[in-house]
C-alpha cells in the first residue's frame, strides 16, 4: 500500500505520521532529540542527530509501506550557520536559546526594534534568527557563512537544493510582510542575499520531498484555518501559541498588542498570533519540584483553585516571555507566600499563572483581529483532560478537535498526500466550557499581573 509521510521536527519531539490515499493513518513514530545546554542561556541541538532520526523514520515507514512523498513541519526560529556545501558551522540554536539577549537589547536601545517588528512581523527578541545572526557575527567578528533554519538544512541534505518556505523565512525576522527577503535588513546585518535560500511555496517538491512549512503553518493547514478566518488555533506543548489567520495585516497594528504576523504564502495569508515561552515547560518544572507528574500537578492545582484557598502569586516568566512583552529578561517567582502554603498551593499558583497567560493571549488576539468564533486544537491537547477543560472554561470557548493526530505532523502528511490541496474535513470532538467556579480568579490574577509586568516592545 502507498502512503504519504509527514514529519514534524519539534524541539522536544520529532513526530512522523503516514496516511494512505483515503486519509487513514497507517504509521506513527516519535523520537526525542537531545537538547544541549551551552554556556549562559544556550539551548541547541545536533543537526546530524536530527537528520539520523528523520532518515530512520523514513526508512522504518518504508519497511512497512511504499512511501510516495515526504513533507515537513518544523519549529519556528531555529538558526544554524553553514557553508554553501551544507557543512554545519554551528549546531541548531532553538527558539529557547537566549545567547542573543545582549544583541536584542542593543537593537532596542538603538530605537530599531519597533521598525524591524513592523517591517517583518517578527518581534525583536533573542529567539529571532536575525538577532541570533548578530550574536554569531559579533562573537566571531565575521559575517561569513549562510544563516539557515534547521529544516532548510535538512531539505538540502535530502535534495541538494537550498530553499525555504514563506513561513520559515517570515519567522526569521529577515523577510518583509510581502514574503521577500528585505534588502535593507540584509545590508544592516551584513548578510549577502546570495547566501540565503530562495523562498518558495510550501508545496514545492523535489524528487519525493515536499518543502512544507513551520509547525504553526502546518497546524493551520491541517485544521483548515487560512485566508480571512474567524477561528483560532491553539498549540500547547513545551511552549504555547494561539493564532488566527488574515489575508492582510497592514491595518491590524499587530505590534500594539505584541502579536506576531508571519506570511505563509499566497492564498494562505498571515499567521497572526501570540507566542508564550512559558507553558508545558513550567508544568514540568513545578512537577519536578513537587515530585508529581504533570497530570497530577494540573489535577491538584485545579482542586486547590476550586477550594477557594488563598494562594501565593506566581510570576510565570520562568523562561522570560514573548507575547506581549518580548522580553528575555523577565523572571519568575512566588510572591505573597507564607508558612501556611504547601505544595498544593504552589501547584495551584502555577496553574493559575499559566491559565492567566493563555487568557491574556486570547484577549489580545481578539483585540488585534476581532471576535473569534471557535478555537481549534490537535489531538494532544484535546486528550489532556482536565487541562483542556480548564482552558475551555478560561477562554469561554469550546475547543474543537477535527484531526486524529498531532496537528503539525498531520498537516505535513496531508500536504504530502495532496500537494496544495486542502485536506477533507473530519468529524469534530468538542470540549465545551462548563463555567468552573474558579474562573473569576484567573481574571483577577491577570489584572494584577498586567499591572506588574513591563512591556518589552519599544520604539
């Protein structure tokens, strides 16, 4: 039987899904690449290890089925420097990498951050590949090498062709809102445009390999949220994001709300949304401290919220924060803590903080793009009850699951199966809000948090 394979190259997990021509899932596989902590704030991965994982997924699927085509999805904001022949000069710096903090501050102090943000749709932050390039070039006093995304490099290794997709280019901070490399940005950063991959549609195919796009774009592709949409897509994992889609962004004033705006191709439009650096990674952290599983942390935290007891105030910026602050230097902490507070109170404070971040992001997205009619999710979040139920209650909106797998990997598989043809809709599973009694505490928390945290978007 013939299948088409989608591979999502995430930071924590790499996931593969293969579908037959009827859209039935025939193969699943996942792996966890190592994340290396380097120096002060460095988080990087070995691209050759990731290449081996991807090749192994393709070969394993091929032992069971005839693989017609393979398409890719990948985490945004990865950064590598390579030679034109594809030899890595760096490992792959992930979105979490903060080694470019000083360069982000330099851009802000020079009064350029708002200009760059509004020209590209990508905020100035240490996650941005444009800012990472500054850090790389300054450290070595050299502008030699090609700055590329991890997916660009993998695609070159598979096909021998340097190319990137619109969404990956847009998320680099080097492309304009029109989907082309900005010559003025490249001059400012001393990047030779000849050293950049050419930009193509996500359905571009060489041999049996389909270019694909970022995980955000492929989630939207899978969930059929493109063009001028009134639906949101919520992604929850190590980090989180909530996005919608617009055909044009020039009149949105997206920077005012700390939203990103990433072009992902003609006909598809722009991913407009809020990105949160603090999500599942914070649940993992508090779970280790309190020696419980993340699922138990959520259950105990929600039970404590339901009890109405007084809680410490948790500043949720364990990993800095992106939307709306775009400030790598924000830090976490517990305030208003006293001797009565135990592990259950700390868990509840963290759960309350994360729900507050999500609520704030959803409200800012609607302030930017107008009222949203639905929130779509992939299978992972829909299966995480009671967490999914808590999110539905806080957002006041149903969470709709319309695909059977991880949204980004499924989107890549459907792209491989049908080129640029949209996938067929699937039946919905829905988590309806139930009006939890503690929801008012999230609004109160968010109001207090907004009074305390400074914005990182300046002129």
